C-alpha cells in the first residue's frame, strides 16, 4: 500500500514539474531562436514548393505525351 502510494505520488509530482518546464520552453524564447526557427521553416517550405513544382512538371510532361500519342492514333485511324 505504501509503495503504490509513493509511486503514485512520485508520478503525479514528476508530471506537475514537467508541465511548467514545457510551457516556458515554448513561450519564452529569445529573438534569435525565433529567427532561427523562421529560417528553418522557410527553407522547409522552399524545399516543399520545389518538390511540388517538380511533380507538376512531370505530370505535365506525362499529360502532353499522352496528348501527342492520342493525336497520332487519331491520325492513323482516319487514314
């Protein structure tokens, strides 16, 4: 009984102590850290947008190729 109560109390106290530490870590940041995070986020967004543009270019190539093939088939069918 005493062991379970002590373990439960220890668990509750450790959770209570970790909450303010997490909150202060997220809210009280210096300007440099925010700038660093902003640059990192911007870099990630640029990477993402480049990837999306590349996928779009590939999709357009595939679509144009399919259109050319369809036009060729249509010309052959009318002959």
